[in-house]
C-alpha cells in the first residue's frame, strides 16, 4: 500500500467523475477499493476535495532563555547532548530532552549529523 498525497486524491476523484471503474482507479494509484470509495464519499459529503492532514505533534519552539542555557552549558562542558541533558538537570533542575538539545546544537552548527544512524 502506498502513501497517497493530496494531489493524488484530486486525481482519483477526477477519474471517478469521468466514470472510470473504481477497480482500475485503485490499481492505478496502488490503493484498495475501500480507500477510493472513502475519498468519493468524503467528496460527496463535503462538496470539496478531501485533504490529508499532517499527523503527529506540532513542533514546539524553545524560548530564548532555554536556548541560551543549552549553548552556555555546551560551551563550558563540551559534552554530547545526552550527557549535557544530565548536567543541565543537575545544575539547574530543568529537564530538557537530549533530542531537543541536539536540535539546538545542530541549528547553531556545534554538532554534526550522525551519518551512522541514517
């Protein structure tokens, strides 16, 4: 089963409007017939093309004070993000996840992307 983009949904509905068979549409876009029928019923109910929304949590922005704390503690300790997480928690009593610390350090060019994990 492949991922379907918003553009694909519009094309699926256009094919359906042109009265192409649902089985043919499903095979062309590599989805199941149920999925095509789902898009069609949503189109009939709303009167507009359905859209796929982005899933997951919305990214949270760190405030400047926390970002400065991360940068300052990195300059003094010069350790990895996981160790820096523990040091910040010990010294300030503030828990900042190491993933977020890594993102801040990466944004400021202080660490490199770990190519082994890619």
